[in-house]
């Protein structure tokens, strides 16, 4: 797989967007997915850079979560904003990472992302439950680099 466009089909991308909408129904947290071919940077540092570029660090409760995928590098990163880091224990994202990783190892990329998004939504709901005045602060579309 050499191109970002080949990583997911258009219908698969739409299923992922729907999973984000579903996951965000019960939380004020914001979830995004970013896919790019490759980075020369450290993957975590690149994910944090993309996080800022997508303005995910501008949410009201600082509770955005990015799932960053570097397709050709066969690497992904889950990173959350400082509001999440303040209230969750170390290793908070480990089970979500394992869930995604298990699907990716089988070549089930859409399923891995959807499972990770669902799990992230449940985790966010515990710490950032949806409130009546909440609004969707960020796009749910998959971004690509």
C-alpha cells in the first residue's frame, strides 16, 4: 500500500465518520482521524503537530483525541489534549491502542479505526459526559496529509 487514498475506500471513510458521530453522542470530547503516507519526524511528535494544525487544542474542555496514522510507516499514535491528560491515569490509551493494533495486524484498517473510536468515545464519556450546552467543535471528517 503506497498511497493514502488506497488505505480506505470512500464507503469505509464514511463508516468511520459515522463511528465518530456515534462516539461523540455521549461526550463533549472531540475525536479526529488523520491519515498520511509517511513522516520523517518521530510519529508522536508528528501527531502532536497535526493535532495543533487541526486546531484540536482549541476545544472548550481541552478534550480532543487524535488517531494519527502513517500508512507507509505502518505506525499510528493516539494523542489527547491536556484536559484529558489531567484527569486520566498513565497508560489510559493502552487498551484502545491494543484494540486498533490487533485489527491493523490483520489488515482490517477500517475495523481497527472504528473499534478505537468507539472505545475512545466510551473512555471520554466517563470523564467528559455530554452536557446540554455542548456543541460539535471540530469536523468529523478524516483529514489527510
